[in-house]
């Protein structure tokens, strides 16, 4: 008999069971793409009582066998928006498990006051995945498309000097690990708001960041064992941080690093600061984390500026994803 239950993810055994479904699905759906480790998934979880993020986990059991896992993610910025994921073990598909999980997530989201639901599907480049038909069948509308790229780090490091655009007059480069320098903190927060405003997946609401929220996020990363390397550009006259980019490395990982959060403040675009911060951070990566072999990065398929930078650095397409959206029960 199929049951759907809430999962207490502070119980490691329960979260392992929930995560086991994802491991099986990844091997079937996207074996050519880097997998998320258990440690990484656990390190991602908001801590109980986190004031910014609230996640709700569900597991589908066939008897005592875990056959599906699902999650709704709510943030303080978008109280009416839930980000949903549903994953079913490959040998248990087309038996209604995914629909049961999605229905339960939608009910929970409605009770939490959400009126808009989003999710995404991911596939190796050029292939089809069942999630697309599943989302469409459940009334979700296809939205933005993102492209997943991988960078061969040892090869890229040999070309950094040639790629370096140089620091334009009036700016300087800064780098740091883990915690942003205090004098840049509020500017860092403002750049996060710019990223959110540019992201099609979060366009339905604005994110409100301040220095305290940046510090809380950094503390969460450190407590979870996630290491970060960041590079930025400061406008010399004002002392303002006007561009930033960062890498994150999950606990226990040595070879695969994720590229996240590159942004150049709107009024400072057009000076090659995007390429400059990325080159600076790759240089930092080469000396701080010398075992790194691959960096992965997601970009909106319409984000021509960032795609041009990543292509110049040597990123190659490995997969793609589609956002799916539904106005709740409308
Ligand atoms: C997408 C996924 C969750 C579906 O789980 P599932 O338990 O097989 O889904 P259901 O049995 O409830 O399917 C419901 C309907 O969705 C559609 N559907 C699901 N899989 C499909 C496929 N491979 N091809 C075409 N339609 C499909 C069908 O209309 C199906 O109804 P039917 O079986 O009566 O024809 C599962 O394939 C999966 O885990 N995929 C990887 C993760 C993913 O992409 N998740 C979705 C985005 S978060």
C-alpha cells in the first residue's frame, strides 16, 4: 500500500531514506551529470526555525520501501510562492506515486498560503525526461529554460592570463573566503537583490537582503561544512562593491565545485567586470583548492552576457532545464 508521510529531516536516518530515492533517480535520469552527495544535500537544509527559508519534506512508501521523495521550499521573500520538487524511484514510475506526492505538496502549499507553484526539470543535453510530460499533465506551464555547463578546470587555468581583461581604471579586485569583509557587507546584500530581480524564476517577488541576512547565510554555509571562495570588484572612489561571484564546495568534495551568484551592478556593466571577477576567482580557486577538476554552472538560455563570458572561459554545455509554473488551483 502506498502512503505519503512528512519527513523530519533532522533525523539523519529519515533524511537518508528520503535522499536514497534521489540517488536512484539520478543514476537513471542523468548519469552523465555530476550527482549531489548526501553530505551536500544535508548541508543545504535550512536549520529548524530558520527565519528565511522553510522546507517541507514528504516521502512515499510502498509498504516500508521508499519509492518517492518530494519537497516544498518557501522563502520569506515570496510567502505566496512554493518551489516544488518530486522524484520517484525509476522502478516505481507510472503508478501514480508522483501524482500522489505532488497532490500532497500542493495541499500543504495551499495551507501555507501559497498561490503560485514553480518547479523545474533537468535533462542531459538533447534528451527528454518524464518530468516534462508529468508537469504538463498536472497543469504546469513551461517557463524559462536554463543551460547547465561544465568547465575543465586544469585546462582553464592554463589560459587565465590570456583571458584576463585587466582591471579598468577606477576599480580594484578583492577576494575572500567564507565571510564577506564587513565594509562590503551592505553592498554585497544589494547585489543579491539585483540577482533576484534578474532571475526569471523569482521574478514574481523581490528579495530583501541586508548585511544581517548575508551573515546568517554565511553562518549557515559554514555550519554545514560548505566552503566558499568569492571574488569582487570595488569602485575605488566610493568603496562600493559593484560585482561579485562565488564558488561553493560541499563537505567531503574535492573535485567538483559549483559556480554561483555572479552579478555586476547595473550601472557598472559594460566594463568587462563580469569576466574580470570570474578570472580572479578561478585564479583563487587554482591556489586555494588545487584538486578541483570541474566547475558547474547554470545560466538562463537568454542570458547572453553571462553565456559569452562562460564560453570564453571554456564552459561546455552538458544539460538543460525547464522551469514549470502554475497559479494555484486557478
Ligand atoms: C516525473 C516523475 C516524478 C513522475 O513520477 P510518476 O510516479 O511516474 O508519475 P505518475 O505515475 O503519477 O504519472 C502521472 C502522469 O504524468 C504523465 N507522465 C509521467 N511520466 C511520463 C512519461 N515518462 N511519459 C509521458 N507521460 C508521463 C502521464 O500523464 C502520467 O499519467 P499516466 O501514467 O496515467 O499516463 C518521475 O518520472 C521522476 O521522478 N522523474 C525525475 C524527476 C523529475 O523530473 N521530477 C519532476 C520535476 S520536480
